[in-house]
């Protein structure tokens, strides 16, 4: 036997060990970050003490002594009310803006692909103009345009379309169906109608696919929904039963002791952590056996375990958190209960028309119609048009991404142009469009914060007004971050949900 | 029989473009179906009404466009002291000189068809004539109208005559066409000089001359410098030109030499020690090199503990970083030479900027001296340049296998991307002063620049991450097989490929950043938008002219953003992204 002798395996010294070095560097950096934070926060605390400020949350409960331009609480009694008003105003702009931007963007995006030269050139001009001007410039421009060029509001002004639309420097007011106190009862019928319409659409669609006959699923769905809406308009007191159900539930929720909820939630936290670790290990397993786990893998599993156990411990140790949750849930149920009553009658919607009132020396828009103030107009026009130019590009890209062979195949099967668009092009384009579209919705929501430039009382403007009064900048900025991160998370969850459903299922 | 090239039939010239009659074209593109025809009719009416409304708006007697030219200085530099405007011109000339040198590199040597040039001239003439004639119906008869009408007519003639004389495939050097354009602009400026007291038209002419002079200088330099070196030198000059302009030329610092002189020799000593340390570290075996680095690190920490002059501390820290990087990047004699030069340049720059940074400004202003478009440029260029290294680190952290780095990077990126820029700006404006000791006074521009950098870095990190993920794993395996360390692999293999893949995305982000700088108007900085929205419309001479000024702002922002995006499209085509 003269095999070459192998040197006995020696472990490298620990300072040459890659795993040790990696963790030393990470813990060193973490220590540095924490130390920097500690020093900075200490300095901030000292500075704030010197200025007589403190890091408490009194600003949410104290009367803020501010006045807001528009919204639910124009003169809020607490900081909470002020921020609530700001949040609702922000959501109004964001939701109506998302809706309008999607429609405009889709129309312009398709127009850019139109075979009509004028339409495609105009759409291109729109996109290239709007997306290359900063959104803040556009917001401010629309605001000043509406408050300088629109007609002056006088007694007897009735706008370009009397009774329907009133345009003035004080704002744009238009007729609007306002929900009455029976609206919730009607809403039950609408929801049921929506669900049955969906069910009808699916069954008719399935039949069309299986039998190959024209079943008109969309017409059916629309008719069913309309039928429910019409029946509900008159029969809505029947939905009072829903209120009785809510009342029963609320009583039950209040009757169960908090400890039961605590244990259930803690168990859920532990289960989620266990499930995550289990699935992680499964993902590392192959027919050849469990893959070698790296230190990173161990870190992930330990972190999941620590988070789950920590969450469970927090839930069990502080019953206040669970109690608050249960109380909020119960209050919500009771709130719903109050919205329903067998004896409540009357139309669920009432049309309000714009009108002018003269309370003092100056004419004002009365709150009979739906009114868009110049601030709202500015921020809404600005963010909507800006975002719609990007959406147009996304739609165009999505439609162009469908291979030409699909169109040719569709025509070869004898589809008409409309059918081709609806059944072949759009479903495939939708898949490409959805993720960037979600990003644009996020951008639009974040851009509503520019309302501060035109004194529109959304979250940022309210916050700035608040900290100008109290000096509590850190708290306000934390509130902003919490709010916007929640909104961003919600929108991305929604988009991810639809995205998963729209993606191709690959075998 | 051999197949020689002269045996082949010469290729036929490409066919001339077919001329389609206007009627056929319209039938095909405007009235192809009933729907299309109706659409055309509706859009034509709408377009005409829209144009009329815009013209009525522009030429209304209520509009006061004449307030814009006297405010040119406000728009360009904000409240910069008017006695020191020379500093601004010097910065313009620095940029002009560098641009002139770079024209040699950018290869402005292409040719452009004469037909295209004269078509452009004719289009400009027609636009001017149409706008001028239409404006005759508006009540205000100003001098601008006759300028538009006569100028437009002249341009049409100038664009029509050569069309009849020249053949279609005559071309002209792009450089000459550009020079002619600049010359024409100069002549127009000379006659139009709107503000006779400031002689800005003379200085613009000097700017053009600087561009041309440095173009020739660049050509000469190219003759006796190898191409890559010349390219590197020009790039380095561009990189340091912006800090030089904003920290030195425009800030005009007054250096307190009696405080500086005592520690200058020590700084020179550190600079001299540098090559020795680097040479040692790159030649010694690993363990001993680590010992040298350890020693340098100890000296650095010691320098902070006993509070040596700040400049010496910074220089020592820089030296430690350089010597730590030396084993990776200075292993061969060739690389070592480059590394010595980088140490020399890097330490000199650090010293220079430190000297300027601590000196107080010699301008007669309170705190913020930058404003107008000057500030917009600073924020955009500074934000892009500073966010690049931060974003790179964040992207590497996010793709790293080290969990704590990954968690920190992900948390930073997602938080920043989840909140609007304006909240980050408010954070910088209101909260950063709280974190600092009371005697540190951070001016508004610095805070805004910090906020924009922090914001842009998160978005850049996501772009770079996309690039990092596009590098195929075979590249890593090849690098490992060659025995590269992780840092060598990252710097020499991964990053070059990743960055090249995401250049278009990064240019798009830079354009977005340029537009986003307008948000600093909200936290009270006098940037271009703020001048247009608040400063000019609140002056007694131009009270309430806010729409005119906002439109000007929109047009200026548009010109820049649009030309950037066109340039990026060309770049994308040249890089061939997405075609492989």
C-alpha cells in the first residue's frame, strides 16, 4: 500500500472561518446601527427636553385647535379626528383618482395603437406631454387655473348645465345620488345581486365553453343584478333581518371571556410559525433527502420560531391588546346593527342638485350637491392625468406583448374584432399589465400627499398643520409612515391576489 | 472558377420611398371605416377648439408674459447674491469646457441629411407663422406677434430655397450644423438682448466660444493620449466638477489658513505613508498584511479617541480603507500602479473637499444661497450621484446570503418605497436637526439633498437588484473556478454585468428624480418651481401672474425630461438591451 499520505484534516483557526467572519461582520454592523440609533435618540431626547417637548401621544387626544379646509370634521375636537379626516380625504382622492386614471389610461393606451392617424398622434402627444412634467407642477397648475379662470360665483349662478353642473372659482358642484338612511338595507340586496350575477356569469360561461353555444353570460349577469337592485329598492325593509343577526352576533362576542380569545390567537401564532418552519423544511427536501442547511436557513427558522413564540407570549401577557381588538369588533357589529331596521322606509338614494347660498356678503356653494373644491380639483386632476399617462404606456405595452399569431389565429377561427379583443387579446394582455398597474396605483396613492401644496387637507397637510401647532414632528412622521405603509401593503396585497389568479398555470 | 467579388452583381440602390398622394393617405389613415371617420371628425373639431382655447389663453390681454424676462436671474439662480453672479458664469464655463472636451468622445462626427435640417427649419417657420397669424385675432397686439409672423416667413423661405437647389442625399456634418445653429442663436440673442445692463448675451457667447475652444483642445489631447486614458481623465473631471462647482466656485469659501496650516504637514505625512502601506499590504503574505491593516485600523480608532484634527482622522480612515482593499485590487504590479494613482487622487480630493467643507461661505447671505434652476440641477445631479453607491450597497445587501444585512436592507428599501417623498423631506427638514447637537447647523439644501439621496437609493437598489438577478449563475461558478474572492467576484464579474443590464431603468429613474426635485418647494427651498409659484407672482411688478410662470416652469421641466427620455431611448437602442 503506497497511497500518498494525506495531511490530517485541520480546522482553520476561527478567525479564518467563513461562517464566523460573516456573523462577526453582521453582528458588528447591527451593533453599529443600534449604537448609532441609541446615540441619535438620546441626543433627540435631550434636545426635545431642552425645548419642552416630549415623545408622548397626547396630540391624538388633545384638542388640536386647527381648522381643516374640507372633510368630515372641519373643526376637529381631537387630533384623532383631524387625522381621521385627513385619511378619509386622502382615500377619496386616491380611489376616485385610481378609477379615473385607469379609464383614461386604458382609452389613451388603446388610442395610441389605433389605426386612425389623428387618434394615435393625439394620444402620443398627451402621453409625452403629461408624463414629462413634474406632477407637482400639474397639481399646482390645475389648482390656480380653477381658482383664476373659472367664473366668479354669484347669487343666481347656475353653471354651464343648470341643475346638474355648477362651475365656479369656489369649486365645481354637480348633482349626485346621496345615500339615505335606508341605503345599507338596499346594499344587502346589491351584494346578494352581485353574488348571484357572478354565479350566473360563471355557469353561463361554463356552458358556453362546454357546449360551444352563445349563452350571453354578460347580459344574463347584468339582468340578474338589475332585477335584484329593482326588487331591493322597494323591498329593502326585509333586510332588517340582517341587523337582527348582527345584534345577536355582537351579544355573543361580548359574552365570551377575553382569555378564550387570547388562547386562540396565541395558538394561531404558534401554529403559523410551526407551519412556516414545516413548509420551509419541505421546500429544502428533495427525493435525494434533506438538503444541507446553511446558517442562513437556520437563522430563518429560528427567527420564525422566535417571532411566533414572542407573538404568543405578548398576546398572553397583555390581555389589553386582545380586549381592544374584541371591543372594536363588537362595536363594528353593533354599528352595523344600527344601520338596519324593519320599520325604516323610503328611497335608498336621493338626488341632490347644486345650488348657491349667500350666508353673508359672499356667495357660497350650498352643500346640496357634490362639491369639488379647487384644492380637490387641483390634486385630483394632477395625480389622475399624470398617472393615466403612465397607465396608457402600460396598456399599450401589454397589448403589444400579445403575439401577432394570436390575432391571426383568432380571425382564422372566425372571431369578430370585438370578440377577438375580449376573448383573446385582453386576457393575455391583462397578465402583463397587472403588476406595473399595481405599481402605478401605489404611486398615485403616494402622490396624493402633494395635496399639501394646494392646501388640500389630506394626511400630510393635516400632519403638518398639527406639528406646526404642537411641535410633535416625530410622532406625526411616525403616523404618516404607519398610514402610508398600511395603504401600500393593502394595495400590493390586492394586486398580488389578482396577479396570482391571472397568471398562467404552468404544468 | 473562383467567385471573386467583382464577379458578383453590384447591389441595387435601395428603392426610393414611394410617394403616396394626400388623398389616398387620408383615406387609409383617417377614414378607413365609418367608426374611424366619425372619430376623425370628432377629434378634429375637439382639436381645433382646444387649439383656439389655448391661443385665447396665451394671447389674452390678462396674460402678462412680459414679467418673465426680467426675472431670468430669479429663475436661474434664485436669491444668489447679485454681486457674485460671476461665480455662476464660471460654473457654466467649467461645464462648457468639459462638454467641449467630451464632444470629442461622444463622437459628434456623424452626418445628417440636409433635407432633414431644412425640413426642421421649415417646420419651425410654419409653427411660428401659424401661431403668429392666429394670434392676430387676439386683442393684444404685441411686438412678439410681428416677430412670429416675419420670423416664421423668413424661416419658411430659408427652409424652402435649399430644398429646391440640393439633391436629397446631400449630407452635412452634424458638428457644423450644430455650430451654425449656435451661431444663429447667438445672432438672435445679440439683437434680442432683453436686459441691456447685465450683458448676459455676451457671456453666453463666451460660453459658446469655450465649448469650441475646448473641443479643439480635446482633439489635440486625443492625439497624444491613448483613448482609454483620455476617456478616464474626462470622466474623472466630470465627477469632480460638480462638487467643485457647488462647494468651491459658488460657495466661495473663506478658508481660515491660520487654523489649517498647522496640520497640513501631518496630512502630507499621511499621504506619503499611503504608498508605503499599500505596497506592503499588497506584497506581504496574508497574515502579515492583515497585521498591517490591523495596525492602521488601530491608529484610525486612536485618532478619533484622542481627537486629532478632523482632516487627519478622515485621511487616516481613508488610508485604512485603501489598504484593506489593496490585496484585492493591487495584486499585480500593473494594478498596483493604478492603485497608487487612485490613492494620490483620492486623498488629494478628500483633503481639498474637507478644507472647503469646513470653511464658512464668503458670500453675503444667510444660510441657503442656492436657488432657482441651479438648485434643481444640484439636487438632481447630486441625488443621482450620491444615491448610486448607497443603492448599490443596499442591493448587494438585499441579495446577500447574510441574513442580518438582508433584513436591514429589505426593511430600509421597503419602508422608503412605501412612503411618499414628501414625508422623507419633512423628516429631513424637521427631525434631522433634532438628532444633532444644537451647535450643528445644517442648511436646507443639504437636508433636501440627504432626503432625496435616501429616497432615490431605495429605488435604485431595486433596479440594481433586478440586474444582479439577471446575471447567470454560470458566471459565479466561473469566477469561483478562477479562484476569485467574493469581493473580486462582485466587483469584477457581477456588478459590471448587472449595471450594464439596468442602465435604461436607471436613466428612467434619474428622469423621475429630476421631476421629483420640485417637491423641495414644499419644505420651503427656493427651487425652480418655487420661484415660478411663489417668488415671481408675489413681487409687486408681477403680482398674480402665477399661471404664466407655472406654464413656463412646465415647459422648462418638459424640455429637459423629454430630451433625457429621448436620449435614453437612443442609449437603449445602442446598448441593445432586450435584443439578445
